[in-house]
């Protein structure tokens, strides 16, 4: 049996997407998912997503990390699956869908390449020494650094991800440097276990952590430069670490499509 797949990328964060409304794809085959995400023996991706039917919603987003295991929320993946749903004719310019962390809303432009995705609310930012820990749909660690361009993100990120505090559950590690007008961010992602070109929940975590750290209140817009492209996070900080109406905005583009045997 052949299964059609689509390859999408959002700011360099790339994914294999499958229309699984007929439930033909066996997502319980962890080894198969990992093989498809492998960049040498498969299609190659940071993760795999299934678009499935769900009563009361336009669709359900089911996400798997590159290691084949079910993952937490992926922000750039969420934007890509919205573009995919438009490509399939399921939605037009707006949608309401279900993901592992709950309900999401999104809008998309006519060209189907720019998506504004509403993220979950954040009700607190914790600290670990001078660094920040918070959940934006996935758990994130945020560290402010200098000379980000020269940082060995793999080594530094892996050391934090596998330290005694985070080894068991895992955490995504973001390194941020202030630049004119916003922040530059590089991320080590759990599940991929390497640096990725972008991380949607990660840049969202950076924007929120910095607003909390700098005590910036009200409506905020934070431009972020990831390795794979530019993203914008807009949100309201109500004070006391309470953040509402959080939107992750950026590109989501179809790269190619093919068939899996």
C-alpha cells in the first residue's frame, strides 16, 4: 500500500505530514516513524505529523518526534499543519484544531505561506539559577548568552537537557542573545537530540521569559531570528507572569511531496 506524504518547513523546522483521516498509517510503529524522519535512510525531518479527523474541530494534529515517539506541542509544526489543511481544502483562512496540549486557533493568508497560530496561555515563569524555565506547550529552558553565533549549541544544550534536573522528562534548551529590535535564538530540541534550525515553542518561550525578566507589561510584539528564518511572537503580559493571547507568526511552506511504500 502506498501512502502519500508531504514535506513542509517553517523557518527551517521541517516535517513529514500525512493526511491520515482514513487511519491507514500505522503511527504505533515507532521504528517506521523514526526511519521516515532519518535524513539518510528516510525522507528526513525534525518530526512527523498526522492530520486526523476529530469531532468538533476542523482536524486533529498528532505529532511525533524524530526519534519516533509521541511529542509535546510543536509550534512550527502547528503552523505547517495549518498550511497543509488549507492545501487539502479542509480550511480556508481560519481554523480551530486540536493538538496534544489542547485547542488551537490559527489564521492563514491566501498564499498559504504565512500562519498566525494561537498558543496556550502561560501562567508562570520559573528560574534555575540565572536562567528561566517555562511551558509553552512544550517544556523550555531559556539561557541568555553572548556571542551566540560561536556557541556550541549541541554540547551546551545536551549538558542541560541531560543534567540531573531534566534528564528523565527532558527539556528543550534555548540560547538567546539580544539584538537590535528583538532576539537571536538557537535551540537544542529533545526528541531530535540536536540543534534545529528553529523551534516555535522555543522562540515563544524566549519572548515570554524576556518580557517577564524585563518586567514589560501590556501588548508586546517580539521579533525573533532563528537559524532558519524570522518569526514574530505577540502577546499580552498581564503581570505576575500571566501571559494571554499568545500568537506565533511566521512562514510555513510546502517543500515537496511523494509516496511511501
